[in-house]
C-alpha cells in the first residue's frame, strides 16, 4: 500500500516536470534521474544475492 502511494506521488511529480520542461533534453534527464536509483538498488541487491549464493556453494 505504501509503495503504491509513493509511486503515485512520484508519477505526478514526473508528469509535472515533463509539462514544465524547457526542452527534450531536460525531459530525458528527468526520466533517467527518476529511474536510476531503482536500477542501482536492483544492481546492489543482485550483487548481494550473487555473493551469498557463491558463499553457500563453497560451504
């Protein structure tokens, strides 16, 4: 429930920034800036998973 609320709030902020964007380069920056944290977190989560999987196989 809380995640969907945060997502809805973020979507409205992104849409507002897109409408007020001076040019298309700014729009691209907004999209990259809004999705990049999630991609980085997913990468970190995968790295931790991979590390723990290898460690278990060695035991």
